[in-house]
């Protein structure tokens, strides 16, 4: 009976509370309609149940941290008091979720019974994939929705391109039908206009408008912010943190995250109130700071330690934190490749994070050198540098070992600051950071840090830093060309490992490229980037990051290398170099065709010296994959080398093992050439990034042909294998307890047996295919640099010292280290190195750039096959010239000279002649106008050009620097390949040209 009485009393108490709340609810509902913006009820019209709960629970908003009105898989609506940082704290709690739409609304007045306004946040998590948007393209928009938007667009944004309205409205509808259905016409028009500005301004746009509101009692501004390819997660958190840090209140906001079918765009509209009484104008200091910080959100990740230690801690702003991250990456990549134990990424990062005073001092020095607003002289800067150097050299925390490490780190950073010749750090709308350095900084590093690099010093080093990765471009001459590869890292271990060796990899590849470019007027260069994709959960997310990184670095490249009369064109780039720099890029690993075309388009739009010539393998160009230009040289070198050991590949059967995928450019096209020209070739094994395949009797040609340029080797039909053959899979795995197992399919006499092998066994099998399988010819046409090095080259020889490959032709750059090459050749193996065998790709790219300079895009496309045919003839000629000279010199030395040393010797001789000729012609530029030397220039060009009077007349349009380089390189290569030259230069040059070029 006592319990029953207590229960009844509790029921009555609860009933009284409910009755009271029901009575209050009607008053609270009236308060909501009187104090919430009208748009709130428009956008919430499909959420009536959620809003109906709000008047009932309005008192809870004042008494609790907040209330949840809706919490579903695809939606969250919460209400709480508007307190400092409340927006930031809310979005921070959901930053792991992918927001498709976000809405923030504040009440005009304080919540009854509280002294703060009501804040309601609505989030939706229904992002459409690129595939879904592509499939729904072309959806018709109802007239009753489109017509009002069209009227508003004409009134608000008369400059808007109305031809794009239908397409853009369809895009909006496909991404978020509810938004398009419910939103007022002016809001839709504003979103469409913001999207257009995002595309016009390369995916980064900010604007400010004064809002005349009859509801808001204070001065309110509309801030419009758009970013292409925004971070997948946590972006709203970072934006709200910027507002919080700058003391800016957000009254309302509407943010969309839409897909175009290939790229995402963040479209944000924020109604803000600045701190203090001063008006917020585009010229004000607060707006400039806001712009800097918002633009920086797509460069600096909120997950970095510098952000959490320095930015949220109030030690520095976001832009300074980005610079700190760049300092860390530069010091790590320059110091860690040779002394990783002492200069790991973690240890370098620790040096900057634990010493904010030194970090701030270095940032101050950088600003002193490049900030136009500072207006400080060189003498003051040098004095500050000396002061910083003394402080670093006296660095002492009482931990001797760590102090020595940190001194070297900070001195390296100081060297970076002193040797940067131009940077885009102060460009407001930058997509990544770029630093063009004088390579002499390398001489300031102790030899221990550079002993693993080629001895020759580069002409330029350019360092790039972005939100998702780091890159270097290294060139060994003024006019330089070489491909741009991106290493995609989907795990933390992969990212750190590739960052450790990035600088050395680019340096070695660029040096190899320089040796390879012996036959063209451009010297060698290379660009490589490491992409951090370890958080990506899908192929789409990886591709989004890849696009962001490559587009960002390409724009940063143009920020500093687009010039006007030699000086950097962008007004916010201080240029201490002040010369034109004709740099040509080209596609390499993980460079999509769409990005190739986009970079070329951007170069033209921004006025780059070479225009579309910045990038090769374009549609209006010679695509390496389509024409197999690199593989053409590799296979031709192989044919000549095999003939040297007594095997005629056209008549005799021979065996081959390979690295590089059937879907890859070099390996895939090499296989195509083998099938077309040498039907008796027996392909024993192929290894690529996806796995490997082996057949003891030779892989079935018909089954392989089905994979070429389409699929990786793991898609080989196992039924086409002979008994003993197998396929092993790098990506098809399963987890059993603590072990990761890889799939393996083995062909037996009767069936296909499925096995699951450990990761160790998988890698042993891969090594077996590379090292142990015995073949006449080994074609490494893919794989990571330095796969064969000083620690494992012995595996290419069996127990009785018999090589498992008689001839190795390197189709992949730096696949074998120099020391390993020497040791392998000493034991009788013929190796033709990458700088010789792989050179046809870069030669073809060089002639593509010449075509870009002499033809319009339409002319090239109309004459493409004829022009390409002429280029192919040049490729064959250059291969035969070098291959024959290598073997000629080998026999002349009685077999004492190594093939790879002869290759290096040839490149160096051509380079030396070229350098001396360049110097001579620079002193005698009048010679370039003489008919005699014009013949040299024309001889370098494809026959298609020489035979066309229209294009011959245009040769005079070539930039003088390029014409000079072409003539010097053509003469230099002719001297080395064909002989007939003796010094001194001036007395012999004219006679030599008359005899050989008339």
C-alpha cells in the first residue's frame, strides 16, 4: 500500500509538470514564431514533429546543455543556448560524419527564463556519390521551381551565365531534392551563383555583402564562401573554429556539400555579426584576417598537431601553422632520407612543437624576407638571421643528444628561409604552398646528409606543401622537362615510409631524367608527390584527394612560375630570381587524363610562358599510353641487346620476366610490342602493384592480350595457365584471427586450387617472381625505385652463380641502384639502364611541346597521325644511335667498360658539349639568325614540320631561349653519336656545321 501511494504521488507530480508544460507550450510556440527568422519555418516545414517538440521542451534548453530534437542515421537536429563556442562544440562532436547540408538559426531574443538566444542546428548526412550524380544527370526541373529562381537570378546577379542555369539547377536537385523543393528562390539563386563563382575562381571564393534586415537589430553581413574538393570530414568544425577565434558571431548559416559527378563543392552562406562597433568591409583588417584564415582551411588540416597545439591554443594563426607544417615536412624530407633514425617525421615535428619560441622566430624571419607590408631592408634581415643562427647554435635544453638533432633541424629551416627565391605564401587565394629554392642550400648540409644523392647539383628545387601531401620538383637545367608522379599512401606506414625517401627519390629520378634527355633541348627534371590517403574509405574519396592535391600543386606552381618580363606576375609573389623558367611537366604514375587537360588549360588561362606546353600527353598531343612511345624504346633496346648475346628475337624463341602491370603504360605496351613483333616470346612471370602471375611454360598470349591496357595481371584467367602456374593477389585478402591472408590460385593438372597465404609468404612469392624465375630477358617496367639494391642483388644469381636473367633492360626509372648495377654487370649480365632504354617517352613529349608552340590545337588534331609518324621515326633513330654506340664502345674497351657506365658517359659528353655550345651561342646570338644554323634547327624538327612551308615559317616564333637550346643540343648529340669533332670550338664550328648539316 505504501508503494502504491508513492507511485500515485509520483504520477500526480508528473501530470502536473506535463499540464504546466502543455500550458507553456502554446506561449512558447508563439514566442518561436515571433522570434525566429521567417526562413526557419520555411526550411523546417518537413520537420514539423521535431519543431512541435521544441515549445514543449523550451525550458530544458535553458536548464541543460542542449536538447536533441531529431537523431537519425541521416539527420540530426539539436537546440541549445547561443553561448561562445557553442557552434564549434556541436560540429566538433559530429566531425567524423560526412555532412551534406548544415543549417544554423538563432532567435532574435533570449529564451524565456535565460539570458541567451536560442540556437538550432540541423545537419543532414546524405551525400550523393559521383556515380549517383552522373546517373541522374539531365533530370528536368519543374517550371514552378525554375521560373521564380530565374527571375531572382536576373535581379540579384545580372552577370550570371543563364545558359548554365538548367544544368546547375539539375545538379542542385540531384544532390538535395528537399533543398531545391523547399528553399526560397533567392536562396537557390544565391547557391547557384556561389557555385558558378567557385568554378570561375578555381574552386576558392569569398564574398561579403551588407544585409538590410528588418528582423535583426544589429548590423549583419552575408558571407559567401565556396571551396572545391573540400575535406571530407571536419570542415565545418574548422570553419566554425575560425569564427570563434576571430570573435565573429554567426546568426544563420546554410551550407551545402554537392557533387558535380567528378568533384565536390562546399557552398556556404553565413550571416555574421563582427565583434565591436567598427563596420566589416572588404578592406578592413578583420576581413583580411578572416579571408586568410578561411582560405587556409583547405591547406591546413585541423587534425595536425600544429593546429591543436598552436592554433586552438592561441599561439599562432592558421596560416602560420601551415607554414610550420611546411617547415616540418621540408626538414624531415631533406634530413631523414639518409639519417632516418635521428630525423624521423615524429622527431622533426617534436622539435617545432616543443619549442614555439624558436618556431615563431623562424616564421618571423620568413615574413621579414617575403612580406611586402613589412618593408624591411636586406641589412635588417641579415642581422636577424645572424641573431637566429647564434640562438640556434647555442640551443641547450640539457639533453645533449636531442639538442644536436634540433640544432640541425632549425639550421636546415633557417637555410630554407635564406635560399627561397620566391614563394606564394602571401597569395590570398592559394591552393597549396610553393617555395622555389636556390639549390646551393644543399652545400650547407654536412656531407653525411647528401652522400646518398648524385654528386651533380640541380639547377632548381621547388618544394610544395598541401593539406594532403608534399611534393618536390627538381630540375637539372634551366629549360627542363620530366614527369609528375603521385605516390598514393592508404596507410600510415606507407605514408611515413614514402615521405622518408621522397627527396632522394625525386633527386635520383630527376638526375636520371637529365641523363635520359640527352637527345632533346630540355634538360631533366622530375616532380613527385606523396598523397596521404590513409583515412579514405572508398575509391571516390581517394580520387577526391588526388584531385585536390594535384590541382593545388599545379596552381601553386603557376603562382610562382607565371612571369611577366621575367618577373613573377602575381603581385603578392616577391621574386628574387626574376627570370623566365620554361619548365615542362608530363604525366607519370597516378596522373589522370582529365588532370593533364586541366593543368594545360590553367596554364593558358594564367598566361604561362609555354601555354599548353606545360603538360604533355594531352588530347592534342602524343599520349604515351595510346602510342606506347616509352615501350617502343625499351623493346627496341631489348632487341639490340639480345642480338648481342646471340638471340634473334624475331626468329628464335626466348623467355621473359617482367615487372609492371598489363594495364600500365610501359609494361602493357611492351607486351603489345612483344606480341606484334616477336610471337615466339614466352612470358614466364609478371609482377605489378595488384599481385603477380607465373606460368612455367609461358603465359597464354591470347589471355594476356585481353588484359592489355584494361586490367591488372591478377585478372588473368587461371584456366589459361599451365600446371604449376599461379596467380597471387595483393588486394584480395581475408583476416583470420590476427593474420592477414592473401588469395592464391594454383593451376593443377585437374583443377584450380584456391589457397590463402600469409603476408610474409605473399611477399616471398613476389620476390621469387622478380629474382628467382630464370629468363633470357628481364624487363622491369614498373615498381618502386631501388627495388633491387645493395642488399638483394645477389638474389638474381642462383647457387652456382648463374644469373636468372641474361639481359636486363630498365623500363622503370631507378629500379636498380647504381651499386647493384655494377655488381650485376661484373658477373656477365647485360644491363641497359633507364637513362637509355626509357628515353623515348620524354623525346616524344618534347616534340609534343614543339607542336604546341608551332600549331593550333585544331591544326595538330587535323594532322596528328602525320606528325606522330614523323616523331616515331625520330624515336627509332635515337634508339639505334645510342644502342649501337653503347655496344661499340663496350667492344672497343675489350669488355672492360660497363654498359651502364658507357650510357652515363654518353649523356655526360652530350651535356658537356651542350653546355659549352650554349655559352658560345649566348655570346654570339647573331649566329642564330644565319641560314646555316637555321638548318641545324630544322634538322631537329620532325619531317612533317620541315616539309610544310606553313609551319617552317612559324619556326621563328619559337622563344629565343628554346631555339638556342635546340641548336646546341642537336649539334652536341650529333658530335657524340657520329664523331668528327675536334676543338677548339670557334674555329671548328662553322666548318663542322657546313660539312654535316648543309
